[in-house]
């Protein structure tokens, strides 16, 4: 049948590469594989970790995921301080 399935608000098609771990997963079309780099994955994880650190103490901040506005500026400043 080769019909897509839905998951996580995306369509996953036959021959898509699907990779996951205990925190989530990604599906990628074969023709886009070269565009998804290790650096992009690292940056995404760094952003998610930063957002988690912001709410762990019980704080609520709008615009954390994805980082936007003031939250994005704070995230970028924190990333600049890290090697």
C-alpha cells in the first residue's frame, strides 16, 4: 500500500529513516539525509536541555520550546558561555 502513517504531528513514509531513543525520535526522508547533521542534532539537544533547566526549579517561562523572544536571547547567551 505504501501509505504514510501519522505520528507526533508528522507523516512517516515508507523508506523514511526513523531513529529514536528514550527521549524521542526523528523521521527523515532519504533525500534530506545529508541536510541533517550531527551539529544540528547537538544544537537541538542543547536547546532542549536548556529549556529543561529553566523549568526544573518550578519556574514557568513562555517561549521556551522552541526558544523565542527573551527566552531565545537567554539561550543564545548561555550557549555562548559554554565551549
